[in-house]
C-alpha cells in the first residue's frame, strides 16, 4: 500500500498543512489564488467575512511566538472564527501530561482546527496523525523542519511582484542549516517551477548534501547574488553569532549581510524579502531593509491573507 | 434567622455556583438537563447560540490552569459572551492590592460573571459574598475545597452512560485528602441518590473521619472495586509522590494504579473516569485510559456543555 | 512652519491621543460628551454597539498591566472591534527587533489602532510619528510622562459629581514627581478652566519648578486640603517607600495618608478619587476609600465609557 501524503484526504484535497514538501503545485496555487480574494478583505473598512463563524480554532504554541500567533489570530478572527490561545509550556505539559493527551483533550472540546508551533520537528505531523477525523492541523513551525505558511506567503509575494515563477532566479541567504523557513521555501519554489534556486551561506550554516534538494550552493555572496530576481534573506539566530558556527556577528555582516553594494550584483528590479524579525546590521543593512527594493512589509500583509486562505480551504474540506 | 445558602437567591434559584455541597437535587438536575440541550450545539457546524450576547465574563485565575480556563472560555464564547482572561498573580495582586479591591474594580467595569480559580479554599465564597448584586460567581476550583463544575460534568457523564443514579455503586480512587474534585463528587453523588459511594486510598491520603460524608472506606483497591458500576480516578499530584504521603510513584501504581487486572474486579460494564490531566503509569495504566470502558474524553466534551448550562442558568436569574 | 500638534490632523480633529497637554478644551469636552452616550450602553443588558465592527485594535503592552489592558479590551469589545493583546516584552523585543520594526509589522497586518503602554516616556509619540496614515495611537501610559485616558476619566468623574469646572478647588496629593497620572490631570484641569489646582507632597516627591504648570504647592496636607472640592489621591509606588524618597510608608501615611480627620479639612461635599490600585493604609485609609465621599469605583465605571469614546472618535476620523 502506498504511504499516502498525510496532508491530503482520499480525494487529494488539503486536510492538514504540515509542510510544503510533497504538496502538489495545484494545491499550492489553490492557496495562492484563494489568498488573492482575501487581500481585498483586509483592506476594507469592515475587515471580516463570516466564512468560519462558530468554528473553534486553537493556537497551540508549545514554543512562544507572539508575532506568529498574532498573525493566525488575526486571520481566524477576520474569518469570524472563535480563537483560543494556549501557551502550553506553562500548563498541562509541565504537569506531565503527554502531547497527545493534551491534544486529544482539546479535540474533545469540539475543536475544528489546531495551529501548532513546537520546538521539535515532527510535532505537527504527530498531532495530525492522531487527531480524530474532522480536525485540521496547521504547522506554524516545528523545530528545524518546516514553516509552510511562511513559505506560502513568500510565494504569494513573489508572484505578486514577479508574476511568474518559471523564469526566476532566486537566492536564499543565511543560516540554511537551522532554518525551517529555508526548507519550506526550497520545496515550494521547486514545486512551483522556479528554474534556479540558490543557497548562499558559509559552510558551517549549510546542511550536508543540500544540493539534493535541487539547489545551487554558493559560499561567496557576490557571485551568488549575480543576476538574481529574488533575494530571500534569513534571520540569524543570536545563538549562532558566536562560538561553533560563526566567529562574530560583525564578521557575518561583512560576508553575508545584505548591503546596497552586494545588492547591486542582483538584477536592478530584484526584490528583497525577509521573514522577520530582522537583525538590522547583522543579516541586512537598514538602507536595504527600508529601501525601494524591499518587499518585507508587503510580506507581512500577504501573510494574513495566506493564513485566511489556508484556514478557509481546510474548513471547507470533508473528512 | 437561618443562614441562607449563599448560592441561592431568595427565590431559591441558583445565584452563584460555589460548591456542590448543600445544593438541592433539583438544582443539580436543572443543570444536567440544561446541559443536555447544549451537547447538540457543540456538535453543530456553527457552534454558537446568542444567549449571552453582550455579557462580560471574567476568567479570574489566581492559580494558573490553561486547561480549565480554556473550557470556560469555550463555553462563554459558544454562548456569544465577551470573555476576558485575567491572570491575576502577575498583576494587581503583586502590586499589593487586596483580593476584594481587585474584584470590586472589575465589577465596576460592568462585569456580569466571574469564573474564579484560587489556591485558597473559600476564595470564591468570599468574592460572592462581597460582590455587588447582579454579579454571578462560578468557582473553578478553590484550594482543597470544591470544584463544582468538574463534579457536575462527572454526574452528567454518569447519567449519560448509566441513566440512573439510584442503583449505582461508585468508587472514587486516589488522593481524597488533597482533592477538591473528590469532595465535590461525593456531595453531588449523595445528593443525587447514589446508594453506595466508596473511597479507596491509602490512609495517608484520606481525610480524618471521611465516613461522615456518607462514604465507605477501602484501603485495598481490589476489594474496593468489587462490583462497582463507576470508577472515578483522581489525579495524583507530583508533590505527593515522595516523602510524607507516599514512598514512590511506582509503589502507588502497584497498589492503587488502575490496571486491567484491578478493573476486572468491577462490573463488566463499569465505566472509568478521570478529571485529567492523567499521570499515565501512576494512577492509571494506558491500556485502561485508552480502553473500551474509558469515558475520559466524553467527560471533556460534556464539560463544555455543563459550563454553558451553568453560565446560562446564572445569567437568566434575577437578583 | 509651525510644529503642528501631533495629536490633531490638518482639520484639527483628534488623530492620536498621546497626552492631555496641548489638547484644546473643545477636544477634551468632545471626549467627555461622547463618553456620556456610552455610560448608558454599559448599563444595558446587551452591552455592545457595532461602531467598530471589523476594526483591529492592538493592545501593545511593553510594560505589563492587566488592569489597564483589560479596560481597553472591554471598551474595544463593547464597540464590537477585534482586539489583540500583545505582551511585547516576552517576544519580538527580546529577539532584538527595534520598537519601530515591531510596530510597522503589526501595522502591515492592517491594524486600525494601537493602545500603547511603555516604560519609556515618549514611546507612544514615537510610534504615532512613524505609523502609516490611517493608524491611530492611544497612549495608555508612557514612563513618567502621560496617561491621558486616566486624566480624562477623572475629568468625566469630576463633571458628573460637580457639574462645572470653573468654580472648583482641586488638590492632587502624593508622588507628583514620578506620576504620569498627575501630569495628565494637571494639564486637563487647567485646560478645562479649574481656577485653583493644588499639589500636596513632600519636597522629595515634587518636580522642580512644578509651579510653572499653574499649580499651587503645599507640603502640609491639612492646609492644602482646606476647602477643596475634589481630592485626587495618587498611588505611592512601593519602591518609593524606603530610601532616598521617603523614610517609611508609616511616616508617609502619618503625613500624607488620607484619613477622615484630614478629609474633614476639605469641603463637606468634597469627593475623593484614586486611580487605583490603592495601597490601603499608605496613601489612603480604608474608612475613606470605602466611605460616602469616595467616587473611586464610579471612576472605574466611567473609565470604560471614556475609552469607548476615545476609540470611536479616533476611528471616525479621516487621515
């Protein structure tokens, strides 16, 4: 028997959003197209649609992230759902309950959807696998594994500004090794037909055999940025800035920080992206972050529409 | 003059829910019957009724409990109320304000209902006693004293699966001494006419003269479980697992952990309950917790309906 | 070019509420008059109006305050807005993001209004200055600088009980030096035409040259309270009760704590106010706090109406 994609139901419709890996292009495009309809909603005076009225959506954040939790909370409320924020670290888990007991309990309260962030890779998959039928799981970041809504909002942003995927040269710059964002971006970009995806990083911040993901590896930023259409910067976690991975944040900025001078290697109409929060002066210079090629704030705006799209598609599926 | 029941108004209707002790059977049954009407609501596509629209319900959690707070938040939102979560430990109380000042301030914001959890026995009573007319107080657990909504959802679960109370043999197993849940269960069971309520525990985990509550005491679990219809397991707090109360959690599991073998002493159609969160391998074996006689997840589901019932009954009362 | 009041738009309508300093009397009165219409709403059975339906209001609390945050949350929900509570200290800021990046990100999520509390004076101004057009900022307390909604609810309370401002003698008592509340009260009182504003405090708790604000300084409480119509007590922060500012809280109570005896120096119909939370036995005696001249709880009630008024006025403005 085939190990069916755990994200799709038997009709090959989206049942959970766990990773961009293995998602067919038509599902990715369905999400992007649905998000287009919600961009208008968030610009209206009354920013609400009644699509998910009476649905119960749980933000299960085993790893705290006010910003990401807020984006899902906004998306859910604009769909008229009821949202419940649970910071699990401080509660049941510390009382020794297992992850699945916690989730099964919440499911028994007639939950419709779980948005899960967890420091361990695979947590969202585990929950999706054991959840009762009718529950939908959205992965809001699990360990170093995946962060699919971030990758989807990035794809939406690229399509908005570049219109097509099939003629693009895209560079992802920074700590690829520890980044769930980079993994999800690479899978989405290749599935959507981007012909050339580059990763630019020092050797210590690259996974071994990363080429197998279909990317071109550069250690020198200037040659890596040559003629690219899209620059996707990654956040450098503080704990990488010293010790085993990097000598210092200054050294990192010198080699991999995006400055106007390095940006000039890219195509003149290239766009600059960053998932936030930015370390200004570490991975990106302020003049670039706030400059004319930056689409960092539109990414945030589109992120709400993408999350509304994912939630409304999931809520519309039968088991 | 008679010391009137502080939970009832002058028409002997429910004004506050503080404890199951002293509540007449007709009030308990009114809550169970009302909850029946809400079980259907939570299974609907749009899980909302407008009964409490515009009401302001405050979750005042002086002792943190994400799980319990969430159940009340869900119940309130499904009744269309506005809910405000206040974790008081980190705020006004730490600024030296008295409990009653905190509560009076919130009442002055035109609150309708307070859901109170507090580590001190009697806190909810104190608040109910001093609250201005029109405010309703629900005790969500106070010290070792009472946890009436837990007991009520347990009664609801028993009635759902056993239909009647007057022909049942019920055993409560575990740390009776420190358990507000056990106290509230015993009062509810005896008021509803259960003819035989047993408590099963080591001597160190039983209150002195517990027989006065109308229960039969067993120290040996196998004889205590003989022919019972309902097993109500209690959570063993971690801090009891060593030192003065118990030699170790392994020793406890050996004597009082619910295994399939011990369960076989009960009636073959006996149901197994637990208020959660469970310590698997301490007070209950996983094969029992997940087995065919377990009604632990239905308890959780019914808990939402019970809390909706209590809130809607209280909101419907005149002063 | 004139340095235009950053709180007003080009039509001299309220665009942000940052401080009572420099706000024209007609704006203060517009807020008080609008609040009158909302006092009725909060007393109704369904305490909601649909004025802000679909608006997204963010409580950005860089300094925690459950009580103040709750008042804004209540006001927003009674106006049918969607409210998002962000405790920023524990999130993006700790990840090294700048204040403006945090705020610009939230603005990009199509926020309509920010309620900002911050330990640094000027934070709300900074955010208002850099926010994109269409965003409204309400200062919920910044450092020692301003707390305008507190001052406005105090003005509302005074007008409710004293009807006019032009014939009043008002005394503000306590730690003027560190109090953003006192600064905002003084500006509002003088703008509204109160002919005599007194400040009563030990020298160590008065700003230098406080007379320039148009107030009369008293160090002796009994002479300062002589014949006043309104007493506005201030909260004494715990950290002032020892060391450089004051010898002890007992000594403070002896000299500046409001007792029935000291209150008798004021006019017999004088009202007693306090912004809460109170230190009973430090700045105010319980018999006064709970006595017939206290309007401390009505202040809290009116505070909701004032915040509803400010939010609805701001939301109604064009850029």
